[in-house]
C-alpha cells in the first residue's frame, strides 16, 4: 500500500482489524484507552463523560477502520475521532445550556485519588480557566502541558504543524495568565 507508515507500531493490528480480526481491536484498545480517556477527560472536565466518549471513540474506529489510510500514525487518526467527539460534546452542551439555561462549565469531576482529595482553590481556578479556553487553544495546551507530548507529536495528533502548536500554546498560556490575573485581583 503506497504511503504506509511502516514505523507505526499499531500497523500490524490495524491491518489485522481491517482484515476482520476483531481481537486486534482489543489490543489497540489496551494500548490506547488510557491516553484517549485522559485526553478526553482533560478536554471535557468530566470523568464519566470521558469514559463514555472514549468508548465511543473505539466504536467509531471499529466501524470506520476500512476508511483509515495509513498516511499518518493510527494514534493520530484515533485522536482525531476523539477530538471530533469532544467538539460534538461541546456543541450538545451549548444546546443544552440554551434550552435549559444551565451553566456550561460545571465543576471538574476528578477521578477518585488522594491528589483529588487535596485539590485546592488554585487548582480549581486553573481548571476553570482551562475550561474557558476556546477549543482550538485548549487542545494543543492539553496535549503538551497535561499529556506531556512534544509540539511535533501534538501537531501530528491535531493535523497541524509543530509551529502552529507552539503558537496556540503561547496564546493559550497568555489567556490563562490574563484570566488568573483578573481572578487574583477580584
């Protein structure tokens, strides 16, 4: 197949899944579930919704696997599915807010852990600030600052250049500083 990314560690399982080996989906899920769920959780701020959207990501990947063309790593394609589901999530939440007049940004539902029990006001304020960022700035910031990806890897996941990731992260951080500065003075 022309243009195949031979260094993609997922390629053997992707090819197997495209050939009808459903056990390959289990292997791909085991390999990517935690990362995809973490990405979605940091985008949505809601653990339960993140789990549901992660499952939906893999369901869509399964049903769309025949359309996958290995010009990019499978993980990038998977993140694009997750990203689109997050965008749908935000659109539906905005519609719900309009129809029910409820706050769009509810408190972040952190998974149970000792760290979440010790969460202080500063952490909550930062989470609120991140939730207020426009999606096009939030995504690169989440991938680089919270997921620990390089600009190059985040760019591959988002389908933009590393320089664009760097610029968006810079703008996101400036907005966060502005938001946090206003709230400190309040």
